[in-house]
C-alpha cells in the first residue's frame, strides 16, 4: 500500500490520510467563493463579520484537516497534531500501535515514564477494521466483490489489500523503527513544541472576529 504515504525529495516519508485533504481543499473553494461574493456585494461594515467568520473556519480547517501528518526520516518521526508537534528520535520509539489512531509509545527524560502519542492525522477506528476484516474474509472465500486478479496475487499483496490505510501506515512506521534499531539508532527522548502557525491563525482570526462584534 505504497499509496498510503509519499516519499519526499530528501528520502523521508509523509504519512497522512486523503479525506482531510479533500475536506480542506473543498473548504478553500467555498471560502474563496464566499469572500469573493462578500467583496462584490458587501460595501458596508455588515460584510466584515461574515468575512471574519469565514477566516476563523479556515484557520480551524487548516489546523485540524490540512496540517496534521506524521513525518519520518533517518533521524526519527515528527507527529504534527493541530496545536502540538512531537519530535521522536528512532531511539526513543518504544512501539507503534493502532487503536482508534496510530499511537507511538515514546521514551521521556528521566524520571518520567514512557508516554503514548496519538496521531490526529492517522485515524483508523476499530469498527472500520472490523468491516475490512469481514470484507476480506469474503474475498478469501471467492466473493464477487473482490479485486480483479486477487487470487493470483502473491500473499504479501493480498495482505496489503486487506489493511486499512492507518494499519498499513502503522506497519510501515513499525518497520522503519525496527530498521533504525538494527542500524544502532542512538537513544533519545521525546520532545514537544507548540504549533505556532496554527495558534497564530486561530488566535488572530478569533481576536479580529471578537473585536468586530464588539465594535458593530
């Protein structure tokens, strides 16, 4: 399932889901059309508040739909959530798991214990996995809905088709972690930082909206 992630020019990998991107770009179209309409028709202060509402929603959509992803490179992984980034060297990755999202068990500076980081971007509900399991069991029994040529595929390809995207990504990052440990990845600890672009976009747009409401 190589389509579940993409490689970068520097040899890293970007893991994210397609639906949030579709939602983001769909909203961008709506926002541009809405702001354009307000610019053409709104020639008084009454158009300011709706325009700022559009900007607030755009900031939220950017933070929750477009920005979240997981980046992996030779040094480790970076989990980008809406308001917080987590930087985890490979030596600090204790395990990669799949619950309702991809989870990373990470080492922290002593005396703190390990911490589990949940990826906002890589969701995969247990219900979706159960549905996928039912579907693929039907494929194994020869159901008409199975992909063309499924029976002739190598077992590895069949297993890949059975996985939901989040499961495939969790397995790939688990594999990268194991390879890094085999190369002798140095010990490390989890670190975190605020996602300032998201905080600034949300904070500025909200402040402008509140100010506009108070001044109306």
